[in-house]
C-alpha cells in the first residue's frame, strides 16, 4: 500500500474482517472472544446475531475484563475454561502478522489470557486490517512481554542484552500499566526478528516472564480486510518459513 489509510478507513476494514469471521460461528458453539479494537467488532456481531435469534446456545470465554464487560452488555452468555476447556473457535485480532501467519499480539494488554484461550481453541481465527500485514515480526510493532513486577528490571536488562530497546508500558496516569493478572508489560522493540521461535524459547525460560506476544503456529485462519475487500486465508494454504 503506497498511501496510509485514514483512521475511518481502517475502522471500516476492522469491522468488515471481524464480521466476516463471525460467519464461522454456529449455534451451540463455545467460543473465545478476543480483546482489542478489531475483536470488539466480532463481539458486537455475535451479540447482534444472538439477539436476533440467528445464533442460539452460544457461550463465550472472554480474554479480558473489557471484553467480558462488552459481552455482558450485549447479552452474550459467558463461561469459563473450567467448564469448557476446549473451545470450538476463537476470534481475535493481532498487532502484526507475518507471511507464515505468526503473530505479535498484546497491544491491548491481554496477551496472557489471549494465548491461554488460543491454545485451548480448536480453530483460532485472526482478524486484521491490511496494514497489520508485515514481512517480518517486529518490523511494525514492539513485542509486549508480560512480567511479574518483582522481576521487571532484570527482565528489561535481559531483553536489552538480546538487542531490544525496552520501555515499561504506562497508563494515562503515568503509572505502570497493570494487566488483568496484576502484572506489568515491557514493550521490547527489536526491529525485524530473525527467528521468532528461538526468541520465544528464550523468553519462555525466564522465571519473571508470565507471557509474551509471540503467537506462533496458533493461527488456523486469517481474515484480512483492506481497500480491495475481505479475504479469508486458511493457514493450511501457507508454507511455514523456518530458518
């Protein structure tokens, strides 16, 4: 894309992608509901279809308190992973998507719950606008790393040793952003990440890291909306690129 889209155009694309993904939801399903500015459109569409009777007997596991509040407002019945440990499908957004459908997520701060839900779902459907597509993860978005506050500084030093520029995420009040699990988030800017799988493995070894935004090998379907309409891309058609 040669020209950046306007905020209004991108919001339209987000809505189109999310609503297309909802077409895969069937009555009787247990689904996961993602968090963020794109996923919220899917939540609203599910609520609309339940209210009209076009969907029935759908229950949902929200990935954040914000999503739970929106789903409750819309009358979507909520459940838990204790009651539904395997979900039929999940609809969620992403901050960056590479050609192998690997993702960076966590811009909304719900990365830990989002990954738990993604790993519990049979079919993870990712919805994005076209500007989230990237040649390599880290090119367009920093990598969120969720840490226990006790270990934030050593983890920041570790990330710096790996070549990242690290910033503690703060809220509008200037205080550290706090996740639903009471943790902090370090936003690590690496630039293009040469080997996301190797980086993920190193982060998984750190005791203070409760989660990170590398969502690798989890996407079953990608729904992209842009100036040329909505495109559904099944991951089965993609060839994973490894180094």
